């Protein structure tokens, strides 16, 4: 794995949703670094990617309420444990669960394992509420996938939650999760 600045030299073999991510970041003048890798399917692989990036890739969880009328994208540090009750209380939603793959594709045009804040580029109906653990905002950089889990990006946190989030036309709700086992 090699850390490189900016988009790939060629779009060949890249999905449109990945290219849209690079196009957005470039159009906003946001500086970013990229590492291409095998599919990131577990936290061990993500930890290796983290070391190359020099940024923590967050756990990104796509959640919904029981009725599937409210959808949430939760970003938490990789070392925190997600507890439904802890989050439900803070956002005023009863009983959260993991949303299915079909909802991920419908609202964010992403597949399991590729969940990322960059998927909000595809949420034109503002159906997904972004929830960000406060500890994510304390880091200088945030790591994320460009809507596909064979590449990872490193972006300044202030750019991601400022310039990029504004361009995605989404707000965020900051939550505080203890996340101890």
C-alpha cells in the first residue's frame, strides 16, 4: 500500500460513485491523500490502512429505526463499542438497528463494507441523518472510503465537516458515546 496525494491517474477500473467522490473533492479544492488496497472487510485490515494513512478510519454504521422511516449514518472511532441504548437516548429515537444492504444502496449508493460519509453525495433527498461521535472531531484528519472499500482517503477533519459537508447539503448531529465494553 502506498499513500498518494489526490485522485488516481486513470479512471480505468474505477466505479462511477468513486470517481464522483474525487470530482467533488477536487471541485471544492479539498486536499486529500489516497491509498488503494484490497477490500477492507474487517477492523484488522482497517488498522493496517490507518497506519499507512496516518489517520483513523472510523467505524461507519448505517442504522434505522424499527419502522424504517428514519435512517442514520453514525461515525465513531474504531475502538469504541456501539451501544444502541446509549445512542437512541441522545437522538430521541426508540430502538435502532442496522439497516439492510438494500437501504444502503437506495439512499447512499453504497454496499456493506463501503459505508462512508462520502455516501451522502448520493443522498439527494436528505433521508439520512449524520451522527458524529465527538471524539472524531478531535482528530486532525479523518479517514473514509470514497464510496468503495478498495480505497481509503485521508482528509483534514475541518475540511470534511466544513467544506465537504456543506457541499453535500447535510448537517451533522454530534453525539457522545462512551463505548466501553
